[in-house]
C-alpha cells in the first residue's frame, strides 16, 4: 500500500480513554455524586461505613455514566447540529455507536452489581429506574415529543440524593424525597436558561424545547414560576427539622443571587445573561447541598 493510500485511510472509530471518559459526562456525574453523598450523610445520625460510602457512590456514578453514554448515542445526530456538542465522541465519529452502547452496558451492569452487593437491592432497583428514565424515556422519547420534556424527565436526574439515602437506610424517607424535590424544582430554570441561549441551535436540530415552541417570553415566565417554587422548596428542610440556621442563611444568599440573575434574564435579550444564569445554577445546586452538609455536622 502506498504511503498516500495509508494516510487517506479513515482513523479507526474506537476512540481513546479520554473519549470514553467524555461519554460519561464526568462533570455532570460529579454533581450527581455530590448530591448522593449528601443524601447518604443526612440519612442517619451515624456515619456510614467507609466501604458502603465508597462502593455505593461508585455504583451510582457508574450507572449515571452509563445513562450519559446512551444519551451520546441517541442524540448523536442532534449533537452534530449544535456547536457545544458537535465534538462529542459519537457525534464526531471518534467512537462507533455500538461500542458506546457496549461500554454503557458494562458500566450499568457493574454499577448495579456493586449496589446489590454493597448497598441493597432497593438502591439498585431505583438506580436502574433512573437510568431507564433518563437514557430512554427522556432522551429517546420525551426530548423529541414535548416542550415539557425537561420537567417530566427531570425526576430521573433528581434521584441521586434519594439513592444515597436508600443505600444507607434501605427505605424511602420523606426527607429524601424533599431532596429530590429541590433538584426537580431547580432543573427547569437551570436547563431553560441554556435553551434560551441556544434557541437557534435547538430549532435547527428540530428539538421542541420551550423557547422554540412557545417563544422566549413564555419560557422566561415559566422559569420565574419554577424559580419561585424552587425558593419555597429549598426552605422546606427547615420546617421538617432536617436543617437549622446555617442552612437558612446560606440558602437565602444563594436564592437572592438566583433571583437577581433571573430578573436580569427577564428583561434581557442577551444570550450572555442566560448563560450567566445557567453557569450560576450549576454552582447554586452544588453550594446548596454543601450547605445541607455543613449544617448537619456543625453545631452552633
């Protein structure tokens, strides 16, 4: 074979370890594991064993990575239309879809096995349900079927604190569901901020996100309503006795900043303001769960 022929051959679509790591959306999984850790530590007055703590969160992380990988495969044609996603490994052709799905199956199987062995079957069942909810029900169907996709499908992404809680207690507790409710209420304004900024790309890809189907102002109205709901829900842990004044003060500052940025988005048509809210919302949910943790362990 001539040198020129060899150079013209397409690169094998197997990818490298960085591509497979990117398939798992490690930054998203890191936030999910943080909320799972908080759920575990709030579930009981006693700290969980180190083995349970490490292995349960590993199992949840592997399952979340599997769901993210399936998302890459299902959305590969959509991703190719959007600047922020067109370089993803499957969309860019660096990893073949069947290899990505095989990788996802391995991650999910290992993660669920770890949860059965080191946590309990209920945690494994709920984790499996959340994987199906995100990877198939949301990504494969809801995302293309309704502009309320992120609201309906948001419950799957809100499950990690519940999974962490159940891993410790073996049962579903109302306080664990309250943690889920916080993420559920936070998800629409968080994601719709991104949709506002990327409205043209979603329209080109044919995805019925709320700004595409109902316009920007309608989307902003719903963002405001969900933000107000989020503020109310984030104060409920105080009423149930889960948290004290450290959390109240901390979350009040976070909520004020969120409301201020939401106000800016309401009056602005600048995509940069929407992205500013989007990036803050990521820090918001991380700091809120850290506030839950600090309040739980610090005695005033």
